[in-house]
C-alpha cells in the first residue's frame, strides 16, 4: 500500500468537500442578506410614502 498516495487522495477529497460546503454557506448567507436588504428597502420606501 502506498500511504503517500492515499494520504494525498484523502486530503484532496476533504479539501474539495470543504470548498463546496463553504461555497454553499456563503451563497446561502448571501441570498438571505439580499432578501433582508430588499425587505428593509421596502419598509423604508413605505415609511417615506407616509
């Protein structure tokens, strides 16, 4: 068994999974922020109308 190759394959898999998890979290948080910002702008617009 070539432990060096196994080690690098495991490191590659873990880094790839971590990358996708972080990207997914950033995307999710970004979408939530966008929804929150648009909601805040609507509320401000309603106040200015009154």
